[in-house]
């Protein structure tokens, strides 16, 4: 089984975007020493679907990535991709001045810190300019969010990003088509492993919010792991269906 794992903030707040440093450390040590290979995002897409392998991704670019996550990744030599919101680099995660329910306001890495992350082997991906729901924007604004953000990252870091994470996982076939003009890979929030027939610009990921207790990730490959993933996916589908119905009333 191949899967892309999603982390956001490594902190003890218990928020919907947070994994504690203790749990994160245990997961990284298990991945470094266990039977599951840790590959770069691009390498993961190229290996056999039957291989037990994961890619590590981190959304938003919180300061605690450099202070907590990066040292552990470096210690064990594990690759990772960090998706940054270009117009919020060096600021905080109040996207458009709004605070998400239960989400802590946290500082984001500046360009100098992102440069240090790159020097340590971290790949920088794009999380758009402003972290909008791309499905709610007109086509010209979607293209600007995708194209201009990549250009800024290339200018500031000297590296052109090869991957994009759609904010909130929101995308359409047309959004993916526009992303394909700039990026090799695109990742969503579809909660499942990577299948052999997945579009490289619409790859699923496993949100580690659902595996942030001792032993949950470590149960990889067991019926318990598969069952938990199935239940979580069904619950998410139900919430999305109810939300869509509510929006049409």
C-alpha cells in the first residue's frame, strides 16, 4: 500500500490541525525503523502499488516545522514536502483575516527559514498565494493563485515547486487541468491510499489527525488500520454530503 501522509502543525494544542510532538516523534521513529519505506512525493508515485511506502507532507509552513519536525526528519534522513502559502510567508495562518473553528493562530516560516529547510533536504511545494477555496474562484483567479505562487517561490528560493496542495482539498477537473500547466503533482484531502490509476494532479492523502494516537499509524497493514481508515472515510463522505445538501437549501 502506498499513501501520502498529511501533517500541519506539530504542537500540543490538540486542535484539528495538530499532532503532538510526542506522537509525531514516535511515528517518525517507527517509520525510520519499520517495514514501511519513506520516499519523496515524486518517488512514491513511481513505485509499485503493492509496495508499503509513504510520502510525508506538511501543509501551511508553520514555524514548528523547522523547530520540531525538521530536526527529526534530518536525524533519520527522511524526505518531506512542505507546502507554503506564498502571501502569508513570515506571517500567520489567519487566511484572509479569518480564524478557523478550533484552529490556533500560529506563526509561519519566513523565506530565510524556508531556505534553511531546503538546505536540509526538504522539498518546497505550493499551497497557493492566499489559501482560498479554488472552487469558489473564477478561472483567471485560480490560474493566478497557481501560477503566480510558483513564480514567487522560484524567485525567493531558487527552486521551482513541482507540486501543489489544493487548500481544503478543494479542486475540480478544470482546476487540476490548470495546475498541470505548472506542476507535476497535485495533492488533495481525499482520505485513502494512492491507487495505480490516480491522476498525478489529484492524489489522495491520509490526514494524520485521524492517526494521532499511540499505535494507530503503527498498525499499518492490519485489519484494524484498514477498518479505521474505511470508517473515517465514510464519516467524511457523510459530512460532505450533508454540507452539500445544506448549501442547496
